[in-house]
């Protein structure tokens, strides 16, 4: 069975600073990887996804993530954070195949942005 | 645009009541999911369905049941609500992709309080 770990429960950055949110996964084959964002009181919105090919993927809102198979990681980055990026971020892994589209989510990282 | 709607944003119920949470998607997705979200625990899968009348248990099915009589609608049922079921409940849907994985689309969530 797959699993996902987001080591940082809460991260605080200043507006304009760079951001990296960590995600480590456990899965025996090539995973399907996702990052979602949840603004307060809202559902989850997809930021980006990795299925195959180029290991650096671009997403919405200026986010990118890099798949590193050797480190079992899929870290999310943004070069310059905006106050509107304050939210909770979830990394998720899917097994594809006959798994009916199930995803396993990490515990989430809450991002606070200081002006 | 995919739309996933949930019948209530906020719900307050008493211990022992039967509770129905409804979810509707408008994009003809085969797969539908119910999660509960608790601080520090991320999203945990309660049940999912991959076709009409087909359902499978997720990671935490105890105390819950589901119903999928129509492709677009997936209901979560708490047979006898208890205080430890106070949580945020999120519904999601996705296309079925044989051998692959599509992203899940989420509803806005229902915050259920059981008193």
C-alpha cells in the first residue's frame, strides 16, 4: 500500500520569499503524484500533477514541483510567495491501474504568509 | 468546468440521529469518494464507488454506509451519529482511466457537528 508523508505541519514565510513544501511517498512502482491546495472553508483545488515524462512539472498560480525517484520525493516550490497563497497544502499519491482512482493523502502543511 | 456539489455546508445533528450527506457531480464521472478531514490527519477515505450500486470500503468505514443509485449522486449515511463523527466531510469524483489515474475533483465540504 502507498503512503505519503508531509514532514512540515506548519510553515511561515514572508511575502516575496521563496517556498518549498516537502512531500515523501512510499510506493513500489511509478506513482501518480498530485499537489492540492485548500483555502479556508473550501474544498481542494488541484495545483499540479505528475504522471510521467519531465520530472519538473508546472502548475497553476506559479507553483512547480519536482519528482525525484531516488529520494521518493515530490516537493512543491514557488519562487515568490503572495499573501493569497496562505492555505493548507496536500500531497497525494495514486496507484493507477485498477485502483479506481483512489488517492492517499499526506497530513497537510499549513502555510502562513507574513506581510 | 467540473462541478461537485454537496447538499449542506454546515450541519448540526444530535447524537443518535441518522444523517445523510449528499454529493452530486455533473461530469459523468465513474468514480466517487467520501473523505473525512480532521486537523493533523489529512484526508482519510471512508468509502468509494466506481459504478452505480458498486461500493468499496476505504480506510475508515466503521459507522458509515453509502448509497449510489444514480451515476451522478453519492450519499454518505451515518446510521447513528456520534460525537466522534464531528468532522469536515469532503466528496470527490474522478474519471475512470484504465491503467492510469485521473485527478479527483472536490466539493466544498460539509462541516458536521454532532452534539
